[in-house]
């Protein structure tokens, strides 16, 4: 298996809204994903995915404790902790403060970093150093440079 690709998306003006945009983009590309973060953030993401872009734009998702048939059909799974029982292993969208144990089972990890939250930025620097220390090459995306951020 090839090494997991790691990308940092820096300077997100609104981390929650940017995560929803990524989920929408990946779903449109038919690329299933797992989104990880702290429980309160996952609750907020779940609520946002119900109506992101308006009521007609529900982004299907479930939590990792859903029934097996729901998990297997959901293009996006929200979880606070990674496990081998998750149905998708292509993309991990990490919104947690730490690098999640088991991230290396995914083909790709995307880290989203706030533009104006100093604590979030510092935790991202720590994650960057940890990935680098483990030998991962990191792809950098500065969202300030993008007009559609």
C-alpha cells in the first residue's frame, strides 16, 4: 500500500463552512470520506450538512455508530475515533486537534486550518511537525490564494 498523502488547507475563513464545501466537492466526485473531530464539532458539522447551500442540498452522511447497512451506503461518515470497521478508507478529513490514531489506513488525509484561530493554527503546526517527523511529504493549499475559498 502506498504512503498516505497528507494535505493541509490553510487560512479557512470559516472552518465549518469550508469542511462542508469539501464534503460537497468530494461527494460530487463520488469519493467517499470519513470526517473526524471532537464530538461537539461533529454535531455542528452534521447539522450544517443537513442544509448546506439550502434545503435542497442535503449532503448525505451518518455517524460511525449507525447500522452497517447505513454505514455502507453513506458517502460521508462522521466519527470521533477511527476504527477498522469504517466503510471508507480513501479520504480522511481531520478537523480534530490531534492526528487521529489509524490515519495511515487512508489513501489521503486533509487537514483544515482556521485563518484567525491562533490555537487551531498552533495545533496545526504541531500536527505538521508530527507528520513530517514520520516521513510524510505534505501538500500545502493556502486558501487566501484561492478566489473560491
